[in-house]
């Protein structure tokens, strides 16, 4: 399940993150954090994830995520990896790969299983050509290129790539989440159910039935979740 989440960052947060990244001198070769599969196909720059600018931007993004109802419903986060920031100039790309299954938090040293991958776009599509995020799943290939501030989340099991940039610069934030719900099909069912409940809550639907559905949702989370 691929979910686009609009306006994760508001205009003020976006300006704040972009200004910090634009004046940062902590940009390094993206291959420093790539595994043996990713390194040969990864051509971009990213912010040193332990730098002060990274920590400041991580705080802004995580703060926004923690209060985003659609993100919480779609991902059911257990642990969020400290968000990272990358930049692709002309000719840069990230060829087809699957993200590594386990990451080590650079601040705490704790391990995180990557259930969900996320890309939060920080530049608008008008600012660059190419640079599409292409994600393959059992329903085929999806091309994603969102407005600045918008985010896509998708199963970390997916093969994906960033196509070559042919004009301009593409800046993005990316990270992984260990979900309370490990299985992506179960996660998708819960998101669909929560969405239906939220819609029913906007109507005059029978209150006892709605309460029962909400109970079922929480009981399913209880059965399936791991912490
Ligand atoms: Ni990736």
C-alpha cells in the first residue's frame, strides 16, 4: 500500500528546513550510508546524519509526523528512524534497490526493522526535471513526484529507484519506520478500517454500530501489534 500524505510540513516548517539545508556545509557523498546493494547505484549527496543541522531538521520533521493523523493511521509507527536529507543535482540518480532491512539509529545505537519507507519532498516539481521516485509493487510501477511538504509512505519491501535528474536540484527527506504492525497486509486492512470509521464519524451513522467497529479496530491492533 502506497499512501500520499499531503502537507506534512506547513509553509513555515518547509522554509525553516530548506533554509537550514541550503546553508549547511555537512553534505557528504550518499554512499556513506548505503549497503553493498545500494552503493554501486547510489549517486547523490546527503547531510551527515549526526550533524547539528540534521538534528535540528529531524526535530522539525518528527514533530510534524507525531501530530499527523493520516501518517499515524497508515503507518502505525512504533519507532521512527531519525529522518535523513538528500540532494540530487543534474545527472544524479539512485538506481533500483530494496532498502536495507535493519538500520542502526546513529544517535542511540538501537536497531530498527524497516517496515515502511518514507520520502518527504522538499522541492516542488517545477524546480527540477526527472527525479521521479518509481516504486514497484504487485500492481505494477508507480511514479511519485509530489509538492514540497508532501510525503509518500510505502512498504520497505518494495523495489524502488530515483530516476536521473535532468534539470535543477531535487532535495528530499527520507526515513524508515518500524511499525507496530509488521505485516503490510494487516497494516493496510487497519488503515482501511480506520479510514471507514473516521468517515462514519462524520455522519449520523448508528452510534452503537460505530462504537462496536472502533472496538474491533482496537482489538485487531491488540492482536496484531508488537512493541
Ligand atoms: Ni531506497
